[in-house]
C-alpha cells in the first residue's frame, strides 16, 4: 500500500466532487477539472467530506497507481480552490518578454523573436523587469508550459544569462582568468 495513497483528500467548502464511471470531477470557484481513474487498480469513494482511495490488488503497479491518483486528485482540489503559478526570471542585456493577446513574444538574444501561443486555461503576465508569471488551475499544464519557455534559453553558468525559475539557484563558474 502506498504511503501517499493512504492519506485522504480533504474537500474544502465550496468544492464539489463527483465520481462517475471511473472519472473524478472536481468543481470549485476557479473552474472544473476531471481525471480518469484505472478501475482495475484503484477505487475511489467519498465519505465525510473526504475522498479515500483503496487499492484493489497488492501489486507494484496498483501501489504506484494508488499514490499517483491520490496526488492527481489532491492537485485538482488545490487547483480549483487556489490555483498554481510559476515565476520565470529573464536575465540578460536586451532580453525581454511581453504578452500580446494570446501570444507571449520574447527577445532572447537571437536574431528573431520567439513567439509562444499561450494554452487555454493559463494566464501569463510579463513586466518590464524580466519577470513572467504563468498561472492556472491545472498543475501539469502550468509546469509544462513554464518548462517549455525556460528551455528556449537555459541559464548559462558564466554570466547567468537566460531564463530561470524564481527559486532556482544558478551555480556560477569563474571562467578564464588570463592564464597563458
């Protein structure tokens, strides 16, 4: 049995959860999300304002699915109540980003601009200081889009130029010191 899967998922006030045909739907103040659950490995039941997951077999796959589905459902509940956000910092001379409608336009030191289409369900804000905030209710979508943006210009260790997460620490290298 999974250690994470044993924990019940608390359902806060204002959130409705329905389990129908192996699909868990969560509806809250920020929106609605749904997740299909493998009925051969895990069963989901709702009682006393909590969701409890149980494994149907004692196999390695069932234990893995037990923890996975519990965390996915927990992330859906958190997403529809508070939401998720990631902050990217763009560092470099002439590096900047701006939002134009449903497009994120970035100058990252190349001869042409990078244009990224903002997916449905995400909101992106960019300021003049090189800070880009990506937020939404789907944790997977927020993380994937921010990783794709970061991948366009990874931070380099000598001058620290590039796109990094706000909590990421770049290990700097000294570089050449005039040794002949």
